[in-house]
């Protein structure tokens, strides 16, 4: 199920409202949890918050950077392929 459905013949876009509501509720809940957790910790440095007082080695940091960029690239490719398949399918013409 896709959040946005494109009608090729009329170039109108329909929004899947319940999916969009679910995403908004999720992000509001995540913001609430973040604010709540932030009020529990006082006088913490930035390094303490990010690494929990541990040391992040060069190799682990480099592999984390590569993994994050590869994951984002794959997600972007999958979204593009999905949109292309939906717009190029014979049923949508």
C-alpha cells in the first residue's frame, strides 16, 4: 500500500489519509518520548549523550557511516522502482 496514488490519465494525486495520520502520530509520539527522556537526564555533555560514555573507534565509526549511506541509497532506489512500476503498469494506463 502506498501513501500516494498517482492517476496517470488525469495527473491527480490521492493521499492515503490513514497512512499519513499514522506517520504523524508516530512522529509526535517519538518527539514526546524524546522530550520525556531529555528531562530525565541533567547536566550531561554531548559526548555522554551520544556515546553513553564509551569510545567509538575509527573502524566502527567508518563502518557505521558506510552502512547508513548504503541503507539510505537502497531505500531511495526501492522507492523509485516502486513508483516507476506503478506508473508504468498496464492497469494504470
